[in-house]
């Protein structure tokens, strides 16, 4: 669109007037979700390893 000389400012391709606080809230939310997924992955791997050790004769 830029090669045609069109100025598109719909906000679809980046923040135009978004507040910095919204960015920090989004980043914080994403970090919480990432931490929760890492904890759940670790717990699953830990429990699976314990089950394998307990099932070996």
C-alpha cells in the first residue's frame, strides 16, 4: 500500500495511540501465562519421571 502512496492508519499494523500502560499490562499478562505454562510442563515431566521410576521392577 505504501508504494501506491496510500496512508493507512487504521491501527492494524501497529500501535498508533495505544497507551504505554496497556503495553505493560499485556506484557505482564503474557509473562504470567508463560510462567504458568512452564510450571505445568515441569510438573507433568516430573510426575512422568516419578511414574517411570516407580513402575520399574
